[in-house]
């Protein structure tokens, strides 16, 4: 993850570190643990809250009493205090679709389907489910057409964010009759 610090005078100094902390509740590291306040604890962080690879928040004292800041000037000063993210925001669901595209959608309650309109035509194409609360999609339900019934189910048996097994209705009788296991 990329981030920078500065004094407000001249260009800030850029840093790149491996993310080692999950602040966004997405089930993957999206922040770098640091000690900003000099208390000897790695209880502060640089956070990539929008998942673009660059820090957009600094956090003092990570946790319930944490304080969040932005670098509004772009000089690396991190002096604009902002409210913490809302607790009720939920988490993000992540998966890799059969075409190899990494997907993300806002999540809801664990183990409840979240409908997704992939082609943005106003009708949900799929529904995704995170059965174990780790933010990785475990089950994907695929529709046969716009607003149609679900015709296939993809299951992530390895719990790595990519489907390994597909159950489908190949003869259109409304019953799942084919099982295909991926080679991955």
C-alpha cells in the first residue's frame, strides 16, 4: 500500500508497505500498522478505505476510540479530522468471477443473498452469499436471463474467493442436474 508523509512544505515523502491489518472488515488486510504517537505500540495505521492501493485515512489509536484523519492538502500532513466510518455500513463481498475478473459489492447481513446487477440493466443477474462471514463469496446463484429463475449455483469449496464447483440445470426442467468441478 502506498502512503506519504510531509511537513506541509515541499513534496511529501512516499512510502510503500505491505498491508497487515484489516480495518475495513473485508476479510483482507487494507491498512498498515504504525506507531504515530510514539507510545511504542503499533496501534495506529494508514488505511486504504476505498481499496485503490493508496492510503486515504490515517488512524490514531485503532479501535473504538480511534481518531481518523485525511490529507486534504495532499502534502502528507494528515491534519483534517474526519468522522469514523459508520459501524452499520456492513462489509464488502469479494469474489473472482469465471472470467477471472475480481468483483466487489457492498455486503449485507452474513449468510443472506445480495443481488447484483453486473450488466447494469436494472435487473439482478446474480445473487452472492457469504456463508461464513469472511467477506469472500461462498455461493453464487446465476439467473437464466433477466429476472428469470436461478439456473446455476457456483460454490467456493476452497474458501479462496473463486468458485470450484458449478451445479446447473442443463435441460431447463428447473432441477439441477449437472455438476462440474473446476481444475483450479
